[in-house]
């Protein structure tokens, strides 16, 4: 995503326990996977974000998911409508990048 360097983009990375091995916050090694200084990482031990995004049981946990919000989007009672959302993250990087570029251009 080198074409987004210097663009007004902010990434919020939320780590949460989902798998049986997720008994604590991510390790320093895991946190280093996200090296862009525009990214802020959070540990959500109670999956509060997942619940606000629609989790109501073990089959509806929101994880390994990317959501792109346009400039000025604000969470009020819940998440705003994303301009793009899908997952797993590793499989949707290109469409997410395209959505970010479109959001930045106002399309």
C-alpha cells in the first residue's frame, strides 16, 4: 500500500480473544506485524467492538475483518456504515485498498 504513504489514513487494529490460544493480549511480535505509524492497536479482551458490530453468539463473532470508513465517519450508538467491509483481512487487502483510495478521492 505504498500509494497510500502520506495520505490522511488512520488504522485502528483491534485484537480480541477468539481462539482457545488467545488467553491474553497480543505479544510484542504480533504487534510488530502492524508497523505503519498511522495504526493504533487495541486489546479488546471482552470483544466489545465485536458485540457493537453484531456479535450475539459464538457463530457471529466479528474477527479477521476489515472495515473502511469514509473521512469524518464517527461511531455514535454503533458503527457507521462502512464504504467497504469484508474478510479475512489477508484475502481482501486489494479491494480494501481500492475502497480507501475511493474514499480519499470523494468518489
